[in-house]
C-alpha cells in the first residue's frame, strides 16, 4: 500500500486551482521529454501534435530496429569474445532445471 492516499492532491495542486496562472492557453500535448507544450490556438496545437506524432514514429522505429537486431543476434547465437567457448558449445544444449516435487 502507498504511504498516502493515491488521489490526495498536494499543496501545489491546491494552490494552482485556487490561484491559476493567467494564460490564454487552451490546448496542451506531450512534449516528448516528459513535459507538455501549451498553445492558445488550434493551429498551434495541431503543429505541436504533429511534432509529437513524429517523435512517436521515431521511437517506434528505433524500438523495431532494436528488436530486429536482438532477434538476429539470438538467431545466430550470442557472440563471445575471441577464444571463449560458450556452454552450449562444450556439451550441447544447456539442460533446463528439473523440479523435484516435495512430498
């Protein structure tokens, strides 16, 4: 269990509600680095959304490339430093552990 209620707002949140910042911002979208980008107009907001979508595509492409590289490495076997022999090469495949039931 968490040490405090999950939905309990902190002092800063209560102060923000009681004394909101004077701004004309109506829209917000993720910035891509953990923050948000605020905008006054829908046109500005749409540009910011397009930037965020580009960041999302780049993240997905990088993840797909990393997954493909990992799959290829797994398919050909892990590369060991020169002169080292992997356990699977010494005596065949590595056996799985056998569980003995407790009676």
